[in-house]
């Protein structure tokens, strides 16, 4: 079994998206999100806020 996993792919036109999934303990894990090749600082901030909200909603659904 592979310890850590990641997924990469195209995102919103020319950007790239990478998710990382990392086991921390038997009952905890870490998810990382990286979006690269964005056109402007404004795009970076928009993506940062959207993913921050999405991951917070996921944590709430999972009881964290």
C-alpha cells in the first residue's frame, strides 16, 4: 500500500491543480491543495479563498 497519495490535473483553463492526501495518525489525515499557473495575484486570492471555504465545509461534514 502506498503511504501518501496525490492527484494532479488541469484546472480552470490553463491552471494546474494538485491534491495531496497524507495520513497523520490512525484517525487523522491531512489534505493539501495547490493551484499553480494562475494568471494573476487576483486569481490566486480567489482560488485561495474558494479552497479555504471548501475545505472548512469538508472538515465540518467530517466532524472536525
